[in-house]
C-alpha cells in the first residue's frame, strides 16, 4: 500500500498560534489579499486567550507542556537546494505555573465535594477565560470589530456596574450626577468637590461637553456623537504633575481618590506609588476613557464582555479570515524550516502531520515555536 503524498500548501504568510493577536493579524492579511495558512498545535482556538469548559480547564491546568499533535504523518522532504533548520515546541508561556487543586487549604468536606461534582456535571454550561478582558464601549477595538464586520459573529453583554472592594464590602461606583448626590456614603462636601473636579477635567482636557455624570433626561440617544472634542491644553490642570498631587490639590478625600483612581481609572497601583508613578495626563486619559463610554450600550457600566468568553473574539477573526480563503489546521505544529543556504531567506516549513507549506514569511506567537538550540551566539548580550 502506497503512502499518500504529503500535503503541500502555498501561502504568502504562515501564522502560528491562534491567540487574539495572531488571529487579528491573519484576518487583516487575508483581507488585504494575502494567502494565509494558519496553524496551531492545540485542538482549540484561542491560544493564551482560550475559553475553556470546566473539564477542559482542569485538564489544561494539570497538563505539562503542549500535548503531542494527533495522527502524525510521514515526514515531509526538504525541497531540493534548501537547508533544513530544526525547531521544537517552545516551553515559554505567559502562564509560568499551572496547577489545579480542589482542596488548596486542606479543608475539603462534604460541601466542597458536592460543589466539585456539581461543577463537573455543569462543565458545558459555562466557560472559564484564561485571559479575561473587557472592552470599553467607545474604543478602537469596538470600531475595528464593526468596520471589519467581525461584530456579526459576536455577542457582547454590557456589565451592569463596577464596584470597589472596601472595608465595608463591595461598593458600587456612582456613574451619574444623580447617583453621586444620592450616594449615602459621600458627605455633601465630598459630593460638591467631586462634581467640581469632574467639571474641571471635562472643560480642561478636550471634552467641552461630557454627557457622563448627567441625568437621564439630559442624555440623548446618540451619546457618542454629542460629545465634541477640542485640542487639549490642560486648562486648570498641570498635566505633567503626579496624579496623586492633582487629587490632593483639589481636596479629594481618600475615599474619592480611591473612587477616581480605581473605580474609574482602573489603576493597578496606588496613586502615590513611587515605583509606578501616574501623571495627571495619564489619570485624565483613564477618566475620559471611562466617561466617554457611558450610556452607549446601556445605562450600566461602560464595559462590554463577550457573551461566550474572550476566546470567542479570536474565533470571530478566524471566521473572517476563512472567508478570504485562509487555510486552518489545528493539532498541527512546525517540525522544521526550509531556508536558502546562501541568503538565509525562508522558503517554507514542514508540519508535524507530514505536510509542507511554501511561504516566505512566518508570524508566530512568542510561546509557539523556538529554535531547537536556544543558546545565544558567541558574544551576544545576556538575557535580562
């Protein structure tokens, strides 16, 4: 019985990995008329952005390295005149440690056992995002999805509210003038100082009319189109000053500083953290990003979340790419590169299923492929 001939594909670009970045780039190249072959060693789309069921998540968290590709075929031959460069799967990943435990504190009882069993039974009823990400309602990402028609393959849910974890538990962040003045936790002085600060930011940093923090009667239907922009000059704000100093100058209490920095700005560090300083310009940009996204897709929080998980966004771009004749192969990794021995130019690559892809360029996720011998050349600077 004769072995079937290895599959040979021709492409302008071969993309390795199906994370969000790789899928967006592949779709853009395909729309521009490039022939694209997209490979991934995993059995699902998404890469580091995958959305997994409970059982898939448990298996992923216990896996050591990448699973071997299924049904390996006979190795592809290196084209005549080309030099073979061996490559191997990379061990690098944004997930340095992966471990699952149903009893991390050694206190599992009947309730915990029942919970784990219930989660296993409901495995396909929900998904767990490896890299959860929200989108602001008014953002470049949303514009890209609409303009590229990727939004047709997606469904988003607006978050109902944003909250801060305080000593009193989770506290909802007020988002309108009415909510601010009705908030029983804020004193009358805090409310007035806060509204004064909001007005200063709106009038000094490029938003001459902000419909955020207004009453529902003042908010029209086309909110985004009603917020004109002008050149930002700072006005009463010193944009180069530290954000913490600006908040102090406007007499913001500790509670208001937390609200503005974390509840609105989603800052990762304290405003006065010396190792991670935040300028007023950066703080104002975060503030404006929040308020300009309010009341666009509902009256709640300005953030959107994919209804079926962040991994669904990557898959939406793969659908767009496939419509432009891209070829997709899962459970397929790279086994070798074929290069011109004189110039070093790429001529193609072999795949673990015995196939071969003629291409002149490769775009790969950082954790998808690495040289078989990763040692740096002599005289190279040590890695940081």
